[in-house]
């Protein structure tokens, strides 16, 4: 180990379960990268669908994995691979939403929805109430909640992925919880 490497911080938590395929993938091994992709695909897809859209999830995932592959040689090991990957995903989803909002402003067409079955109403109403409550939360706080609950990252990992101070992430997390709870209570007393 060189003197410089001794002073560069690295992931100091439990061993990264992705370490072996990650090291091989960094060396250009496509099969090892496919192993990483298969390991994280399902959970990452759920995160992307919640942050982006179900219709464009495949395109977003392709962009995320391509960006990951291209940036892999620069991966420094300061965070777990999963944390680093979700940082890429969060940024790609934000970029997608920015473009989508601009496109939606220009478009005046309304899409028709499929008819809803009566037994699905309760679940749909709850999901809609949560979506509406989350929509009232500032983007930086909503992003923290989504990474915590949907990507199952710790607050420390979220801070690393978003390049924010841990105390800031904690504040955003708890503040967002309070705001969502308040929105759900005031929006419909039967929800909580």
C-alpha cells in the first residue's frame, strides 16, 4: 500500500458482499458485471419505478447500468457498491423527471387509464394518498425517504450516495416523516 492510499478513506463497514464480482468487473469482466446486475436488478427496478415511471423503467435501468459500467473504473471503494449504484440511479431518475416535466408542459394530451376493478379501490386510494403526501414533501426530503424505504439504504449510505452531510440527511429524513404523517392525517382521517 502506498503512502497516498493509506490516507484515502475507504468503506470501513462490514465487507461489501459485492467485492469479488466488483473487482473482476472493474477489470473488464462482463460476466462479473452481469452478476452485479442480476444481484441488484429487482430492487433497483422497484426504486426506478417509484422515482421515474413504470413505462420507462427499462430505459432508465439501461441508462443506469451503462453509466455504472462506464464509471466503474473510477469507483473508489469509499462506499459500498450498492450505495454508489443508487447514487447513480438517483441522479439518472432526477434527470429523467426533469426532462419529463418539460415534455409534459408542452403536451396537452391526456392519457386514458384502464378501468379499475372495485376491489382494487382501497389499495389504489392508499397508494394515491401516499403519493400525494410525498408530492408535498420537498424533493431533497422525498429522495431521502425513497432511498431509505425503497432502496433499503441506511442514512449513512444515503449521505454518501447523495454527497450530503449525515446530519443533514437525518434532518431531511425525520422532517419528511413528519410532513407525510401530517398530510395523511389532514387529507383523510381514515388512512391512518
